[in-house]
């Protein structure tokens, strides 16, 4: 993920920031990903899930909006 990538929100995070909203990555750093959604810049920070005693998963609730593939054409 890099600056300028179109992304989509994958979870309802607030009444105004809901699943399916589309934005553009403004900045990516170690602590968060900044996304412009409309006129606002929203920070998406990793959420830690403790599934098991020795397992931690960090998740950010956004994903790339589109994926481009090349099949050798």
C-alpha cells in the first residue's frame, strides 16, 4: 500500500465511517495509514487481536479497492 492507492473501508467504525466507503491513501507510516475520505483525513491504526496466548494479529480495517493483474498480455 502506498500514497495515492484507492482503498475501501471493511468494517463499520462509526456512524459516519461505514463499511464500503472509498478513500485515497495520503500517507503510510509505522503507526497508521492516513486516508482521505471526502474532505476528511482519517487515521487508520492497527488493532491487536489476541487469538491465543502466543499469537497477536495486527489488523487495519481497509483494503485496496481494486487489484490489477497481468496475465502476460
